[in-house]
């Protein structure tokens, strides 16, 4: 890479959470960094539900403030399609609902303070990876960089990975039935196969209502829910989610994928602020080491460290997802009734970790061992997967 005349040390394609964190990390090492964001404003449109723990937020270098935190979540209500309910106390997990617009803008300000340049309305339309540089084109210009960070989201996934994309939509609504500190989750594998509907309160009468699933019309499901609950729609957004697991490789030549573009979203929920954000920070550090030390092999550090942190976690979440997708509503109702027992609720409330779902999965499986008929139902629908999960539970 010595002697190359490039416009920047690194170009980041995409100005979402992962792109901004990677840019901030590289710019803090005094690399020249440009962010090419296709939208005309950072943080718009909002593309996720925005739930994160305070612990995860601080690990990304931010601290909760009134500007970026919309609400504190202390409970989660799970409602079976057949009517059974279980309420989990999430107080110890420190969960908050973010103002995604302000959160993304804060990340952008942090990146700019470190020296990164943000160019809005610049959609990267083509990428050419050469031996010592990457050439990117937008509708307005052509640029070269030593490294391209691909943070363009799900559009960067290959054809095989796209089977893990679910149609999804989210409304901001006003309503009176929900409680300010309690998330509501509505699993229903008949109506929304593979994913539940959710309600995330933002204040006393405003919430985010969302749904995802295989082969569904998400807007039709949300419209029906709004009508049944007498809610009023404030804003609509449509954005798919990915639950297919991490990409086989994050680095190809001089192109480094982060966040959704690397499949770093949780296979259970599709959330990726924490897992993708950590990936972006690790990528930024590895790229800095690579360019400043003239050590191309340093890029491998990013993938090795990310998989060390999340590889087993993603494997367990993927196995749990395979079971969930095969569960019928009758079995789902049995599971929620078992979950509702005080002993199990107390264990999950006190020991689960919002950021690492494998802990809650293991606790759920340990309870199933005490209910042989339910365990048998699950084994019938996914014997190998369930048995593997049961072996790993305490």
C-alpha cells in the first residue's frame, strides 16, 4: 500500500451505527476517513426498534442521556396466540429504548470530531477492488481509498444469505392500553411465521409497534392490530431484518464488511446495535493497525476477535431460532404457561442478560427438562437441534 495516491485512507459506505463507529475508530487513529451516506440526513429513516442495554451502550463509547434515551424498560410481557401470558422483570438488565435519530446523530458528531468527513446523498453504486486500493463510484463522483468499509446493510449480503431476510415494518403509534415500562411480545407462528409482533413504549401514550415474518404483509398485520387496539398511527416505516447468522467471511481483499453487511445481527431478534457496533469498533482498530503498521494480515484480527466474542452466542441463537420456527401455536402456549411459573420467572429475571441471549435460552431449556411432555413436543419437531441445545443447558 506504500506510495498509493488515494483520496482517503478509508471510505465507509453507509452512515448507520456500524459505519459511524468504524469511521470514528479509524479517524481517532489519525487516518483520513470519508463516510458516504445515501440518505440526505443521518438517522433518517429510523431502521430498527432501538432496544439496547445501558451496559451495551457504554461498551460502544456512549452514555445514556435524555437526548438519546426515550424510555427505560423494566418488564416484558409475552402473550401466547392462545391467550397465556408470562411477565418477566427486566429491571436488572438495564434496558432502554433509544431515540434512534438522535443516537445516530450523536455517533456522527463523534466521528466528525475525530476528523471523519460525512458526505450525504452519496449512494455507492459500484465497487472495484484492486490490489492496492478500492475504487468506489456514486452518482456524483469517483473516489479511491486503501480500504473500503462496507456498512451498506442488507443490500451487501450475497444471494444465499438473503434467505435469512424477513419482511418487517414498524409504526410509531399513540394508544392507551400499554404500560410505559413494559414491552409486549406476541408470538404467533400461524399469522407471523418465524417472528413475533412487538410493542415498545416510548412514553405514557406513544410506542413503536412492529412485526416481521416469512412471506407476510407486515403493514396489513400492523393495521389490524392498530384497529383492534384503538390506536392512532403517527409514522410508518418499512425495513427488512436479517436473522440468518454471521457471514462466512468479513474481509475480502481490501473490503471489510461490518454490521448488517456482515450478518452481525442477532439470529433471535434481528437486533444489531451491540453486536454490529462492537464489530465496527474491532474493524476500525484492525484497519488502523493494518494501514499504520503496513500489515495487511492485521485485518484478520477483526474477524478472529468478533467470532471469539460472539461466535458461540450466534450458534446457540441460530439453533434456538430453528426450533422456534417449527413450534406450532399449541406448543407455544404450553411453553409460555411453563415460563409463567414464579420459580422460572424469578430465575430468568435475575440471571438473564439482554445482550447475550444464550443465557436465557439455556435457562429456558433447563426448565423444559423439568417438563417431560413439553420437552417431547419440542424434540418431535426438531430432534437433533433440541437435543444439542439440551446438552448445553445447565
